[in-house]
């Protein structure tokens, strides 16, 4: 989501001079899993900002190769159980994070409140939920959910996780007491699958996972997603 990854406190990030995905070492996940399910929210208007986000010129998931390969292994592990990942966001350009900060500072823009922060005043989002640096910009973090497929894998639908992606509020906390037992079970299923390949969940967001230890932890990128 938006919060500065807690690992950011370990080092002051350095902005890479890379201008392209290749220069940054970022890999399109579909090079490894051509049919992985993607719903890249910030490339369109179905997100908390309500518009395409700066830096997203295409609905693609890029990650540094170690994270991309680990995510591909998660998908491989899930498929025998008729489960799949669905990706909402992966590498996030630094300019996108600045777009989020500008949006959070504009208290007159409330048109996504009902869907994304129904119980919070927007003035509380900056600082508490939105920070000027995101761990996603390091290239080893992904936001995602699980799909349950039928026996023939011809139809897949998202599991009930209790909230949609980028919901601001305590119900989105992975272990929220507000979630139902079935929602907790689905969140645990995702967490266990991701942890098996080295991804750690961020406790305030059931969808947020970072490869740990991740590559180049002191470097962030501003290469456009295209």
C-alpha cells in the first residue's frame, strides 16, 4: 500500500540513477509466469486516488529478479491446489509515491472515501497511512491476494479477505479481530504460501508482502512502469 516499509528506518534510501527497467534490474513477472493474474490498480482509476497514478504507463508488475523468481515459486506452489495469486501492485516508482502525498494533502478531494477510508478523516491519512517513501520503490514488495479456481482451473475468483485492496482502517490489519474466522483463514492461507518462499507480511495490510532479506535495501527506483 502506501506506508513506508518499516525496513526503511534501517537506512536512508538512495534514489537510483537507472532510467529503464533493464538498467534497474527489474523483471516483468510475466516473463516468468506468462499467465499470472494481474489487476494493477494504479495503472487505471480503480484506486484510492481515483485516477491513473504518475509513473504507471502500463498495467504491469515489475520486481527485482530475486523477488520475481520467489513470487513465481509461490505461484508454482499454489497451482496444484487450484489456487492462484492476483497481483495489485509490485515495484512502485518514487514519483507515484509523491502523487499519493499530493492527493493526501488535498483535503477537498473526497470522492474515493466511501470505498477506501469510510471511517477515517482524510487528514489522518498523511503520516499515519501515507509516507513520502515506500518500500515498494525498492523492487521487492508486492500487493496481492489469492484466487480460488474450480477443479478444471477454467474459472477463478478472489477469496474473501474482509476488505478490498488499499482499504484504510483496522479491518485491513492481517490479524484484525474485526475479520471473520473464514476471512482469517484465507489471510493465513496467503501468508503461509508467501512465507514459504521468503516473503514477510506487513501486519497493517493483509495484502502487502516483502521478500526478506530483500536485494538492494538502501536503493529506491523511479523508473516508469511501461
